[in-house]
C-alpha cells in the first residue's frame, strides 16, 4: 500500500518554480527558437511576403532546393562508442586562416531588404563567432562598411564577372584594399534563374507598392518603419538599381565568361581564390589541376538551374577524384548542424550557410544572426559528441551513409556516382 499524505506547502513551492518572464519581445522570440526552422517561422511572420519569398524561394518548381534539403535528411550516422568526446573542438583552418566553426556565412544579395541591419549584422555576428563572412557583389552594404562592421574578422568577397569587366575589376581592387582575404569567383549565374515567386510577387528594387503589398504590410508596421527611416535601399557596389531582380541580374551577368576571365581575376587578386558554383566532377578536377585554391560545390541554393545536381550527393565523388587534401567546400540545403557534420565527414573542408543566416536576420536583426549561429554551433557539438568524435579531423566517411532516394538510371557517366550510398 502507498502511504498518502497532504502535500506540504514548502514541497509544492520546490516543485512549482515559475520561469521569470522575458519582457523584451525580441529576446523572448529568439530564445524560444530551438532550430533554424523555428527562426524561419518567426521570419515569415515578421517579414513582408515579397522579401520573405525572395529569401525562401528558388527557381521554377524549386526541385533543386527540395532535393538538397532532402539529401541531408536521407543520411544515417554511425556513432562510435566508448570514445570520450566531452569537449569537442569545432575549429578548423580554411584557406590559410582559422575559423572557430566549420561553416561561414554565404554571400546573399538584397540583404538589407530582409532586415535593415543587413550585411552589417551578418558581418558583426560572424566576427563575434570567429567565422568568415562573405559579401555579395549584389550586397546592399559597401565593401568598406562590411570591413568596418567586422574589422578584426575574416571577410570574403563573392564576385560576379559582369558585362562591363571594369566594374568587376574595380570591385576586386576595393576588396583587396579593404583586407578581404578570399575571393569567391562565381560561375553558375550566366543569366538569372526563373524565380517564379519573385515574378508573382512583382519583386523589385526598390519595392513596388501594390494593393497586395500594402495589405500584406499592415500587420508588419515595424518592417516598414525600419525601411522608411533608414538609408535608401540600393546596391552598394552597382550604380543601376531599378528594375526587377531578373532584369538587374541579366544586366550585370555575362554568359560569355570563361577561363580567360578567371585568369585575369587571379592576376588581380592577391589573396586566395575559390570557384563557386561547381556542379560536376570533371570541372572540379579541372579547376583544382589549374591551381585554384578551392571549389565550392553549389547549385546557388537551387535558385538558378532547377534539377541541378545536389551538391551533397556530388561531394563524395569529387573528393575521391581531387583527393582529400584539396579544398572542397559545399553549400545549398544546410538547415542543421548535423548537415555540416555529415559534409565534413564526407570530405568537405568547410561549408557555407545562406538561408539559415537570413532566417535569423529576418527574425531579429543582429541578435537573430547570433541565434542562428548559436543553434548551428550547438547542433554541431551535440552531433559530434554523440558520434564519439572530439575534433573535426576525426570525422570519416565511415560515420555517414547517404541513403538512396534518387538513383540514376544511367551509370556510365563520369559525373554520376553509381549509387548515392556508395562511400568514397
């Protein structure tokens, strides 16, 4: 028989510990966000549809983005046991410098449209976290202002080679003068992808007001207050800012760029140079053999060619062909620290996160970016500990199996792995 008694008030008080209410709305929102998906939910609630959809969307049917995210879900980890990993070391060396974490912030355009703090918030947060920040050619904060926001940290610059080559050459010189240490030469945007959400929303720079945008803005007065009371939204590196996104991209990009342009930029740039947007094994091998400092396997976040290769699927084959000593990086689809751990295990030296950072930015400005970085940091540390590895160097392909969902019907091409689950 269980002996029963009346509860004692003192014991009740011990069991009923009330959490101190957080009166700051931003801190309360961000503190409740436990995942990047949580930050996305907050961002969607607080950001006008056109700006949110520009960030969240991809090209055409958005199959490339969906597949990239699915690829990270379709993995199986293989943890080791009885391997002490209570203090994991998440730091790494990438492109001649240090990073406290195995990821950096990817280049994103129009960033101040998502939140007026824009690239300055991202650069400052990256500097505080000890990770690199990458500024886009289509950024809305100048090269010099990014340097001012992150004076002691690592700043990288993403370059589009434009029809007017002198514009691109001038940007290269400015980034070098500002102390940026790495250039990301982007090759996957000869023309703008068909970003249908943007077309349906009439998305443009500056935003074009319609009845729909006004109605959508009514429950989001804070966004419009910030937009209307801060400096004019414009491209910090380009002089022409009017028109739709596609019109701006098509005016700036050039489908005729080739290896000769890469050679010119290499001569101009004094730091490390990485080619971003590589999507085949053959191109990866050619570029590494040509002496570039690294490649980024990327389909531009699914925003260019829909049905493009999934970078995470391509990763093992590329690493196998170029060797594990080559600098192979990856982006597209990363929404969890476990995605980053899996990428490193399969041979990636580094990863870049774009949307994950922007969801945090839209959710809470600089504090939201800090929260996004903290979420990914905690997920990386927890995943490594559960795998039984104490450092990134201990991660091996044997820790991860890529499960088969999309299996190629033809297997005789060099760029097609025979099976997504095959280990390098």
